[in-house]
C-alpha cells in the first residue's frame, strides 16, 4: 500500500506542478505528500525531482519513472473500470466542476438520477464561474458554457442554448421598448462582467453579417442570477442564456424583446483532460449527460412557446 501511495503522490506532484496542488488533489496534507515523495526517492536511491523555491523539475530519471508510474496507475484504473463495467457498478468519487448558476438550476436532477443508477458512486462538486485548471485541481470533468478556445482539453457537445434579451414590464412601460439592437445604446443595460467584451452585444443581421452595438452600461456583475433579478426589479435590460432567464420570463417578471433578432447561441460542453485511459465512471457520466441534454433544452422550448404566444 505504501508503494502505491508513494506513486500516487509522485504522479500528482508532477501533474499538478506543486506539492500544495498535489495535496489538494489527493485530499491530504502537503507535508504528507512531501514525505511520500522523499520516501520514494530514498527507497529508489535516486533524485526524481529538482526542488527550488519556485518550481519543480523532473530529473531525467524522474521523467522516465513518471512515465512508468503514470502508466501503472492508469492501468490500475482501467482494470478497476473493466470490473465495474462488467458488473454494471460504479464506485469511487467523481470530481465535477460546474458553472454556479447552471449547476444550481439544472444539474441537481441529472446528478440525482445518475446517483440512483450508481448508489456507490460519490460526487465532489466544484461550483463557481472561475476558469480552473482541471489537471492542477484534480477535476475529472467540467461543464463549460462558452465557445471554447483551443486547448489540450477534450470536449463533447451537450447542447446549444439560445440567448435572450429581456427587461421587466415596469422598465419597458417607463422607458419604452427598443425595436432594434442599435437602440440599446439609449437604454440602461445590465452586463455580465466575466465576458471578454461585456459592453458589446453582437447579433447576426438578415444578410448573415455580424453586427455589434456598444450598450450603455448601468450595472456590471459577475453573477448571471443577480443580473436576472436586477432586470426583474426594473433596473435595465439584460442579455442572458435562456437557461438563466426562462424562469423569470415564465413568471412574467421579465419580457423577451427583440425576439426577431438572431442573437448568438451559448454552447455547452463536457470537457476533460486528455488521458491514455478515460476511467469508466467519467466516460459513463459524460455519456449520461450527452443523452440527458439531447435535443432542444426545455428552457429553450419554454422561451419559444412564450414568444409564440406574444406574436
């Protein structure tokens, strides 16, 4: 057991780049990881890592040992997965990163359903809107709702969510309803600050040309839920994915506007780090999500139905 845990500690340090991050991945103390790696080097009689105050580097021997060690651990995971697959049983812990608002609103039911299928499986959920390093933080799979930049991550498409522009009935009665995107520059707009260009709202015109309007920003926030509530309280016009706005629209707290405009879609993906062997529990969960979100999402259907009633 000690040899196995020593290998786990060493591989975690190499893959995360620090003893602190490795300790977080393994859910143990930094000192315990350091002792494991030191014990491994002492037992082998070689130096595997060059330690400085800022960085860790593999020695040539350490690089070779890491390649063998990571392969051993991957083979062990694959062996366990093969047994679990044969018996239809998943065990262990799935570490999943989710966008906060989407996770709270739309991931509880899917995860509950997956847990009922696999009662011996545990979930460790990281729910926030910051962009994290999956490898460094030991995340098995993340749901990301955005157009993905080029990276080493592997992605599987889950769905496309439509974007809606909406305001409260009170705001529209007081300030009027814009009839074109260009008129948004004359209105109070509520913008999501985590976007690259939060004050520039884009759409595609009838000729297929991308157009942009510089909106008049009345409020910035890093929470989509807060912006939705702020819009419902009459503070301005908001642009959001339908999965955030649909409930407020359904209740009549928000009214969709400019519904004939082709706003960009917001794609969602399950992403995971590249690995020689994707564990069966991770693969099974991703397959489950792909099946679960197949077709037009319910929140998009709700918005389409409400738009149809208004026209």
